C-alpha cells in the first residue's frame, strides 16, 4: 500500500510543479525480460508491445538482444496490435531478451478543440463498434450514454458529457492489481465503479461508443516527471475520442480519479484536474498500443483473446505467465533521460 501511495505522490508533486513535466522530452526505454521457464520446458514464447512513431512520438534506435532462437515483428490485422515476438525451443538456459528504443514525446495540451460536424473517416468507423460486451451490457451502456449526453447535440459536447459522467460514476481502487482487468461491465456492476486506469478507461470507451462517438483505449507508459531510473510501475491506460475537425483527442478520466484520491477531493472540488486531463496534457507519455482489446496476438497465442494488450505476454508450453507480477515473470522497464 505504501508503494502504491508513493507512486501516486510522485505524480501529485510533479503535477503541482508543471515545469518538471517539461524538463525531459526524450530518452531511452529498455525492457529486460527473463522468462521463468522450468527445466525441461519445450517451448517458450514471448510477445512484447512494439511502439511506433506517430504524431505524438518519434521512435528510433531500436535495439534487440537475447538468446532466443527466432524473433520478428508482427501485426494482428484485427486489433492492429504490433508485437515483437520471440521464441525459444527446448531452451538450455533461462530465456532472456532485451529491447531498447529511443523516444521523443510530443504529447501536449491541444490548444483548441474544433468540431466541424464533418463525417467520420472510413478508417475511424471501426472504433464505433463495441468489443467484448454481452447484448445486455450493450443495452446498459446505451442507457448510460443517453443519460451522459442528455441535452447535448454535437460530438464535442457529447464527449464532454461522457467524460464528466465517467468521472462521476467511477473511483480509483488502489486494491486492484496492476492497471485492472479492463472490463467495463464488471467495473460498473460487481465493482460498483471501482478500478484503475484500464477499468475506468474501458468505461469511457464503452459509453462513448454507445453515444456514437468513435473512441479507443491507449496503452502505454506515463511519467509526470521523467528521469533516469525504473519505470516498471508507470504502465498506464488513457483514451482518445475522434472529433471531426480536430482528429483524435486524448482524455484521461482515470488520472482525474487518481488525483482526487491522492488529494482527498470531492467531485465538486476537482475542477482543476478535470480540466487538466481533458484534451491532452503535458505529461511524458509513450503509446505502446492503441485500441488493442479482445486481442488475438500474431503469431496466435494459446487460449482465449487478451482483454487488452499492454504488458509483456509470455507462455511456457502453452501456460500463460502472470504479466501483473513482473517479479515472477520476470521483467523490468527502465528509462534513461537524454
């Protein structure tokens, strides 16, 4: 519990001094992975989210090392997820892999949100489709969307309504492991709105899509004040909705709820954070994957699809290792600031 609070406190202190978030905009990320395979294992497989350059980040100087037998970069056509894949067959020593890349982050608060009422581009339309919900859950989220957007006409106003509704109907639960399960129906029903970033973000996506707003999860790393050291605990999920006239707009209701918990704020006293995390922010963010929910990896993993894809994923003879437990997996993520 003290470690969880310390991580939240670091975010709080950094956000209270905005200059810290602007000090570093680039650095090198290194994954070090030692797959815990028992003696006599026949087949060890590893998938690692593979970041790409986009309008918000430049990825370069990618370096790969390890004792794997084969590796490659693959893309799942259904989810769009891109993975570094490595495989060991009858390994004689502990499977090891390192991946490093340099990143320049350009995430920033959007200066203006323009809603021109234009059509949704064909490549964005798939982000209107609900994923992983039962028919009953789809009906429930349709009712929630109607409530969240009541009296609001255009996309921007509706998105803001969803944002405020999600913040009002969720809360951060520090007892949740990792970033949560990312199951919106479960979050609002059996968990009474409690969860962490993957849970709260998934609720936003489900309500927004039910309201006719294209939306997707973003899975990555988020640092308030980036500095050289371990960042294994900085995994984070936020969301983007599509606004005709602007493009993809980032919002982070989960971090609003995190700051409310740390500062012991009631909703009426959290306006500063509601505005801070609406329409982007100046934190150091690295997107690893976007929209990768209900994922069948490439090459295909054994067993069911992943609810979401953000952490390293490994299987030993078809048995999935617990990616929520980096110490027993094992893996670390480190950052070296420029």
